[in-house]
C-alpha cells in the first residue's frame, strides 16, 4: 500500500496518505499482511517493489493486493507512476524520473496462478507542466494491454482510461471513500 502526497516539485495532494492508511487498515481486517508506505522517492519505490516481489516468492503468496494513490500520467500509452522526488521539468527525463506501471506489474505478478489485484487511485489531474503535455503525454491512466503478466491480474483504476477525477475535499479520494 503506497500513498504519495507530499511531492517536492509538483503539486501536493491532500488525500493519498489518508487513502493509504485507510486501505491498509481495511486489508488488515481482511487478513492480509500489509506493508504501508507514505511519500516514496523513486529509489525507495523501486526497492519496495523488489522487496515485495521477494516476499511474494518466498511466501508463495496466492492472493496479492497492490494499492497506489498519488500522481501518475500516461506517456505514449504507458502509465508512469510519479515518485515524490520527480522533477517533471524535462520531457527527456520523464521516463527516468517516473516508474512505469507495467514494470511494477511484471515484478509483482510472479506466477500464473497468483491472483493479484492492482488498485490504482492515480487519475488526478496531470502533475505535468503545460509545456510537457501533448497528444502522447497526458492526464489519466491509459488502458493496459493484456500480456503474460496481466493475464491473471485484476487492474482497477479510479476512472475510465485517459480520464481524470478531481481530488475532492474530504479526507479520502472518491475512489477510496
């Protein structure tokens, strides 16, 4: 469970930390072993995904949930998760500063028999400056094509593909509430 709220270089979000805390509590009530993290840098995020993969493999987990709340966008039809330390000032560096969702899915989906649910509350307005937005770089998450990693996974987005939802004014996002 990851909630990125306190971004260093792009607009901060009010709700992801609350969303992550509440989702983690609910998953624990359902009997899941939960690791919950708030405001991860790129390096911390990648290490967490690697550790999570190792845990899934060592425990031979059959039921896995991955939850992310925070900024994301799609670039050339691929979804990019935004860590809290991303600069997002140069088009040339966007893919280096962010984490491709497909890579996370491939890391976490260890076996064909594993049932994995990906909950993605990342369809807020784009954190990108107007100078970086274009037809191939935009707001919302793109539809994910089915492949070996996604065949036995359920991906749930906060909105339809390429759509955004306002952050809202309550404790939680509309998706998590």
